[in-house]
C-alpha cells in the first residue's frame, strides 16, 4: 500500500511487525504488519480464515508467532502489558454456572485490581449495561445479547490501556451496537487504541478511523476509510440538460456509462476534470458534477478478490 | 466511564487470586459439602459401631467364697487378666456358674487343692499363674521364708528378635490407613482439578485468563487451592478419626503415630502437589468433560500403583520405592514409623519428591499451554511433545 495511514499521523502504541504464523504446512499469517494508533478505532476485516483471530491471539500472547513481533510503544509487548489489555476472544467464554458479578470481579482481580475496586468496577459496568438488578444471576440465565454485554464488560473491567475485540458486535441488535460503540468511544477519547474485527463492513465503515484488510493471511490494504475508498480509480458523475455524447471524443476521458444527459466517466486528472466541467457549462446548464463515493464494500471486494 | 478515576493496579500474585477462587468455588458448591459431611458421618458412625460392639469386653466373673480365692483373682487382674471376683456363699459357688451369673467358680480344698469350675472349658479364665503366685506366697509364710526370695528370678520376658514390641500390626494398619487416605484424596481432588481445568477450556474463558495472567500462575493457583482443600479435608478426617480412636481399645495407636504425624502431612503435601500438576495437565489435554476418563487413565494407574506398592512392598523394594516420588509418599512414613528409616532418609525422600514436584509443574504448564488452544479434539501424548505453541 502506498497510502499513508492514520498511523503515520497519530502516536502509534501497538505495532504488529512482520508477524508470521505457521500451523504445520499451513501459513496462517504471512508477514503481517500494521499499527493500531492511539485513541482510534482500527477495524480489522477479512473473510473467514483470513487470519484475524490468529493475529489477535498472537497480540494477546495466547498463541506464539513463528516469527515477527508485537510492540507496545516501541518495546516488545510483555505479559505485564497484556495483563492491562482488554480482550474479547472470538469464542466467547465465561463461567456459565457462576453469577455474573463474582466472575467479572475475578477477571478484574486477575487484571491487577484490588478485590474492592474490581467489584465496584464490575457493578458500575453491569449497571450501565442495564444488568444492575441481575448481578447475582448466573451467566447462563441471561439472554444471548446480555451474555454478550457481560463479555464486553469483562474486557473493559480493568480500565484497559488497549482493547483487542474479536467480533464484539456480532449478535447485538443495532441499538445495542450504538450503545456499545458510544461506550468504546469513551475509551478512545482517553487515548486507548481499539482493534476490533468484524464481518459487518457497513459497521466498520461507519465506526472506524482506520481499516486493515486481511486476505489469506496477508495484509492487502490498510489506511483510513477515505484513503481506501479514494485509492482506486475515481469516477465522476455528470448530469446536464443536454445530451453528453460529446464526452466520447475528448482526450483523457473514458466513458464508463452514458445515457443521454447522464454519464459516468473516468477522468485522467484534475485538469481534464476542470476542462470537461467548463465545456459542459458552455453547452448548457449542468445539474450535477462530482466524484462518485464508492461504498467500502466495493473496494473490499476489489482487494480481496 | 470517563469521570471514573482509573483504579490503582496493585501487583498481586495472580496465583493467589486463582487459588482463592478455586477454594471459594468449592466452598460454595453443594456437592463438596455433601461429600465432606457424609464422609465424616461414615467415620463417626463406624467408630460408634466399633465402640458399641467391640469396646472393652466385660471381665470374666469368677465366683469366690474366701479371701484367698479373692486374692488370686486380684493377683490375676494385677498381671493383666480381665477377670473380676464375685463374692458368694460357699454353697452357692456351683449354682452361680450353672445359672450363668458367673463364668467360673474358684475354690480350694485340702484334698484337691485349687479348683476352677466352669460350664465350658473354652470360657475358663487363665488363673494358673495367679494361683501359683498366691500359693507360693502363702507357703513361704508357712515355711518362714521370704516370699520375695522364693519368687526371685521366676519372671519370663519374651523378647522378639526383630525388635517387634507388638506394634508391627499397628504400623501396618497406620500405613494402610495413610495409603487409603492418600489415594482417596489424590483421586477425588485430582479429578476435581482436571475438571476445573477442562471446564475453563470448554467454556473458553481460558483464553481470557491466559491473556491476563501467565499460564503457570493459573496452574500453580489451581494446584495450591486444591491441595489446601485436600489437605484440610484430610486433616479434618484424620483428627476426627484419632478422636474416635481414643474411644476404642486401639487408643495406644495414637501415641505411636503421633510423633511421625508431621512427616505424614509433609509427604502428603509434596506428593499431592506433584500429582495435582499432572492432573491439571491431564485436564488440559481433554476438550470436554467427557474426555477426561481418557486423558486421566495413565494418572489413575500411577496412583493405584503407588497405593498397591504402599500396601505390599517389603524389604529392599520398599526401601528403594521409599525414595521414589509418589510411592515415597505412601511408603516413607511407614518406614519412619517402624524405625527402619530416620529423619535423614525422610528429608532425602522429601527432597527428591520436591524436585519431582518442580518438574511436574514444568511439565504441567507445558502441556497446559500447548493444549489449551486445542479445542476440537483430545490431544495425544505424542502430539504434546512434538508441537510448538
């Protein structure tokens, strides 16, 4: 990728550098490098088996990398750093037969909180998720959506300094997604880097500052949403009163689609664009002229094809 | 959340937190209390039964009609005979025995000397020695010699060549009891540890735990928590048993076992902790609770083998095995008890066991780490040592 990511502009806290992971003959991750900048949402997208979960497990130290390393503020990431990360694994896991408050308290303590602080933090989070009156309920008694909330609370309990969330929004209804997102935004405002994977491209496009696209274990694209969208050939739309057939004869203009007064064209550069606009105006009124904003999914299909 | 101050992180050993959770999880588990209380109930009941049935057997009643005869019975009790005199009139001696009010009747006539009348020969209390002593004393008085001088040098003390003073059986019983306790604790708590590991694996929380704390801390926490629970349960059972024992004729056993009780505890602790690590590893190799029987079989065999050798090993084999980890737990305390081994041998065995414990923790942590992320199938022992994490 040529484009400069947000990571070049913001402070980079979490750095994944040339990470490769092999399972026997299978190379699950091949020289994966990207950064998760401070205080921003980084969306991690890719198809099934692209290596998102493997990457996150390596970041969290649950799996070892075959080569390459993960750095935190320039230094190799240690167990000590990781104990201050919030992690939500792809395969959800908590104790199904235990009440939710004690198990979140336990997680908080394992993350280094005193038992009183952990209990308080658990109560605050669960109350915020509308589970304040169910603190003594066993996890398995909650609905799947509520179990998901408890799981997210587990990742947030100890005021993490980074968040690694594997598919955090799957299974949540749109309202819950917004609620969860606004909560996560409080963390990014504090400067916490958030890396989350998702299959829902529209969601990633809406929520993320930066995107990393993985395909078969390789990073095929990374950058801000705008950069990725604009990185391909940009098309322009022209809508005028009169027929636009004359566009076919101009140099630097490739007609993609032409239907009387409506056209979609690829323009060689800005000068051509200005010339075309001037000529169109000279021939009569122009109702619309401008670049076509492509949805991220178009771009995604292009790079992961 | 933004207004909430970031709580201070205290560096606290993670294994302590894990150990505490293990203990609390068990203390709040109904099954744990049912198990513990029913075991206690069985022990108390069995002592009640022993106390009621066996207990102190009532002394044989010997009907007597003269002071001399009574003196014989008194002399017999003095040398350990379990007899008691019943004073009756001379002409009632025979009927008392016939009616079953006394087991025997002791009388003296000039013509026949001492007579002991009994209903069944097998019920006859042994009064011969007492009769002889009393008669010699009275004859001495009649002859004007000192009874003490006449009796001097007539006592016989039996000395066993192997130094056994009658405690051999007691040692076997104590070793047997210890082996059973160790095996029971190792199996119940071992399974408990393995289950606790596989449950976390099955519910996938292990990924969160492993990301938060080193896997070794998880392992040590589980081992410490469960070992403490096992030890306190064993101490509870042993205490109740000893108290129970003090109400039975086997009371002297307590004095015999007491001096080495500390060794029992130490060996139990080290042996159990080493096994516990391996149990955790066996738990980690399984994917679901149902797979446990498959992965724990080798350990079950080790425990049973240790138990059996504890019971049956003798001589050189026992001596060698008393230094081998796991079997030393069962055998060394018995050898200490019998005086075959002293504290130097015990320390050496303990040291070997502790070294083995270190190795077991290392192996356990390795297995734990390598197999934790394997969630779709049971891990084979071969896979285990050929894989990288």
